[in-house]
C-alpha cells in the first residue's frame, strides 16, 4: 500500500524556504568565523546528516567532515542521557577546530556527553551548531554557538529528524498527526 508521509504531518513549523535561508545564514557565519582555521565539522548520526549535507555546501572555506554515531538509551521520545558510541570519529581531533553539528537540542544530555567526550581529546576549539532548539526542555546548561530555529516543547520530525526511523526525508520540520503514532504506544 502506498504511504504518503506528508499526510502524517499535522503542523509545519519550519518551511523549506525558512530552512534554505537559515542554512545559508549559518554557513556564512561559520565561513567567516573559521576562515583562518582548520575546521572539522562533526555530524552526529543519524539525525544530523541532512542538515550537515546542506550546511557544508554553504561553507565556503576549506574544511573536513567526520561523523560520530551514537544511540541514547531509552526511547526516541524520552532520552535517558546515557549515550553509547556506535561509531567513533575516524580522525584524531587533537589540535583541530571542531564544530559539532546536531539536528536538535532537546534535554541537552546528548550534547553534554559529546562535548565532554570530545573535549578530552584536546581539540584546539570545540563548538556546537544545533539546527533546532526545543523550548524549555534543557536539563543541562548547554548553549550552542550556532543555532537555527526554536520550536515549542513538542515532538517534531523531518529534515533528518525521525519518529521510529521514519520521516527523515520530509523536507520541512513539523509535528505528527496523532494518527501517525497512536498505534505505536507513544500516547
Ligand atoms: P537530548 O539528549 O534530549 O538533547 O536529545 C537529543 C536527541 O534526541 C536528538 O539528537 C534527536 O535524535 C532526539 N530527539 C529529541 N527531540 C526530538 C524530536 O522532537 N524529534 C526527533 N528526535 C528528537
């Protein structure tokens, strides 16, 4: 049976045009700030791969990319803060100017863990760029140097963000209709 994912979206919070403009803006800022530095952009898999792919094409200086894959214990809608590294970085980051690229900052526990972990590897600098910040959810004080949009305290999908591994390919950020998840025990 054909399944049109867009039909599961309740409200569009960030449109394609908003995304495009914001990614351009962030890319310009990063290009300026790192113009004389050996920038390494680290995408957190899986969610950040869509944002990272767009963002690097708006960064107009020499740079490299690497990825780290993590999984949080607990369900996708309820992060526990205990993070497991599924795939570590390929490169040594000692002395590098590292920019962690994340899809969404929710409780902040994941980024808090990663910042601590990567700091211990002695990078020259370590900053965070999170495309989305969820309002009022942060349990640890973490403020990304670069961020795109703030969304209300609700579960969102699209532009790399999933629910049960689906919806990452939707080119907007939006909320899900109840019918898309009520059979999955989310409510
Ligand atoms: P945190 O540790 O609570 O900040 O959670 C961060 C991770 O949880 C993100 O990288 C996402 O993978 C996932 N996450 C948090 N909120 C959402 C959401 O609204 N939609 C999809 N994934 C989310």
